[in-house]
C-alpha cells in the first residue's frame, strides 16, 4: 500500500479509502444491499491486512448503523492511532446549523465509540445556514479536539471557494479534502470544483470512482443485489448509458493492454488525474484485493487520452 497526506493536514492516509456506505443494517428506505455487522468486521479486518488505514462513513448511512458497525470493527482490530476515520454531517435535522453540527458530532462520536474524528466532512452545501456559522462551528470542533481536520463533499466550485474564503478571512480552519462525484463517466467537476481544490491544495477523495460497478465489467448491470436494487446509482448513470458505454469499452481495451482488471484501470486513471484516495464501497473482500493493485499502475498520456476520448457533458449529479 502507498500513503499520502490529506491537504496540509498531518493525516497520512492510504491511497485507497474504505467506503462505509456498504456497511450497516439493510433497509428499504436507504440501501437493501448493505453488509451486516459480522460481514462488516470481516471486510474491515481484510482492508487493514492490506495496509488500508482510511475509513469513511456518514451519520446518515444505514440510519447510523454504518458508524456503529465500523466503530466496533475498528475497535476490535486496530489501534485507534493507526487508522483515519472520516464521517459526515448534513442529511439530518438542521443540516449544518450550529445546533445540528454540535448535536451530530456527539452522536457520531458515540456510535463510532471514539473520542475524536480524524476528518469531519460536510456532506453537502447548506443554503439555509450562514457560511460564517458553519465555519465557526466546525472550527470550534477542531479547537476542542473532537475533530482533527475538515473535509467537504459534493457541491459547486463557487460554493466551496466561498467557504474557504470565509475561513481565510475569519482565521478559521479550512478544508483539506474534497469528496466529490468523480469517475470516467462523470467528470463535470473538472470545470470548476477541482481547479478550486488545486488552488487551495485540497486533496481529492472521490466517491463512486467506479461508477457503481459500471467501470468494472463490460456488462452495464450485474446480478448482484446492489445492481438490482440501487436506485440511486441507476439515477446517476443509466440515462446516459448509450453515450457512456463507449467509455466502458475503452476501459476494457486498456485493461487488456496492461493485463489488469477494468476497475484497476479506472482507479489508475484517477491517480493520473491527481486523486489522493478514491473511496471503494466494497461488499466482497476480493474487491479490496483488486483495488489495491491499482496504486502500482502508471498510465501513459496516450492511455489517458484514449480513456477520455468519448466523454460528453452530463447533467450535474451530486451538487444540489
């Protein structure tokens, strides 16, 4: 495994991040395909054995049970100082208000059974709460020791820029990472958000780097429970299947050239684009085995051009 720093923080993370949306009690009103507690522990243990130390979840995943399962699995299998835990706040009552953040951080700490969160991420931009209120509240969490560093997730470039400016002008803690929607089938953030991140030295930790499995195989969908029941993924990708399938075929061709899997090529492309640690939401241990091999693949510029050739503009998915 290879490691990198998140932005200008002292967080040293693996180049693969375990996505906690795959963990938690299944439900029809969130996800039906998530893993139970014992399965979650097996996955976490396997990831740790591979050298992965970066784990991402959210207060809203599986109604809080993702945090609970992840917290207990890490408690049993790792020293707290050896792992980097990220969780999120927004999809809750009050979104990013001072009251909501202060309530939700304590609930997340309790569910994760830890004294601090390494990376606390705002899950979306809050149109209803003043930016200064958001940034002051997050800053106080850092100063109190409940949080080590701050991250943000899917939003428009101007929104992220304004939040960073707000922090700068008021001597508050800035964000060190951006968890945005980014993969070979969805590259809209290359227009504004990613350049803003580069301007501020913010690390990219994209979600859905494999487009919910569509970059892992020649078949657009599979027989897996997730493929059959994940309505969110279908909403993000299926409407542009006809134009995007040409990209999938190109990933297959490059994978053949490198004697690699398609997912490894899709991840290697992310590293070539400057991504620090893509988030892998796996449900099988072999998915991690496959992903970690991508860190050793270096694509040529010709490969990159080939993979990007058929991309066409997409409707915004993620920022709201």
